[in-house]
């Protein structure tokens, strides 16, 4: 929309949306940066204390 305004076209957001839909144009968004887990690190891995034991004996216990 900013590019069209720079070139001298006065187009609103909703008008532009209608025109793009009529022409079959789709806006492609940039993919967000995804943080990948680094499994090749040399740091010590903590041991799994829970071991999927999700049946606590009382409230606020594991």
C-alpha cells in the first residue's frame, strides 16, 4: 500500500484488499525466525526426575 501511495495512487486498505481478491493475489508473510534446539552442545543434560509420574499423592506435589 505504501508503494502505491509513493507512485501516486490513493488506495485505502479495504479497497486494496478487494482489488487483490478480485485479481486472485495473496499476501505472503515472511516466516518467523524459529529457534532450533541445539542437540550438539557439550553442556551436561539434567536427569529426568519426573519420569512421567503425573499422579501426585496430594496437591502441590510434583
